[in-house]
């Protein structure tokens, strides 16, 4: 049977980072005396490179100020990660599905807007490195929705687009998947709304890990199309 590759987003897909990202963004804006964005505005930029995301939220600010806000966000996030009031838990069922996919013979990759430092810290916190054969992030080249991170996973693991699935919760994940010509599976428990994810090109949107696993089983057993 042809090897299949599942490429995962992290924030909003495997890890519930909604609270910590929103609070870090509030701190970044407040640190330069700007009114912080509300959650609905923040959620729509999650997945982009951090500097791009902040410039989207504060388009009238100077490059120097945006750079300072980006640094302030990063510093706030590091502090919040160790604060029990801003947990960064895995979604229930995530680890079980990752383990099942490995047992089923899947190759596993990551494509995330996090920095390399952020990926390392998250993997250490939740012992996630064991589940992935490759992982690419915002530090490795063009960010979402450019297909670069998916293409890096494909090249590293020797897989073809038609045998690959991208799993994510944001519109940028789905556009990236379409740009890379891989199958796009959305999940509704993170930052994106179902209609937004479908509108961005998802082939399907799943509302729990059980449904997602069934879709992945069907894809694994299918012939390349």
C-alpha cells in the first residue's frame, strides 16, 4: 500500500492555545498604548507568521513599532506559558489519534506558523516529538498560505501530494493545502468557523477527533486520485 502523509497544524488543531494567544496579543498592543484586538479579530490571523499577523491587526503602525510589538508578544507568550491561568492543553483525543495513525503506518508532518523555539517548547511540554517524522515552521521560509512548508514535508519524507492530507483549523491551512495540491481536512474546534474553513477550500470539516480519524482511515485505504 502506498505510504500516506498527514501534515498537521498545531495551534487550534492539536493544542488549545486560544486563551494564551489572545492574552499575549492583548499585552503586545497594551505595551505600546494601543487598544488590543478582540478575540474575533485575533482568531482570524492565527496561523500567519507572527510579524505578518501583527501587521494585519495594526496596519497603520510603523515598521519599528510593529517590530517592538512582535518582540513584546514573544516575551509575553514565554511568560504566559508558565502561568497556570493561561494553560496550553492538548485537545482531548489528540494524542490517541496521533498514536493510532502511527500504528496504521502513516507518515506524520507539521506545518505551523509557530517559531522554531515555540515548536520545541510545545513538543517538550507535551512530549509530541515522538509522533512526527518532520516538522516545518515559520522560521523555515515563506509562511501560510504559501505552500512552502507542505512542500518541505513532501520533499523530506518522499511523498506525493495526491497521497497527502493537510489537517488544520484555519483558512490559511486550507488555502495552503490547495496551493500545494494536497487533500484539505478542516477541524472546527480551533480558531476558524466551519463556513470560513469550507469557504477557504476544505474538502471536509470535522467536529471531533473520531470523525477526523474515520476520514483519515478512508483516505489511507483509497487509491491516489
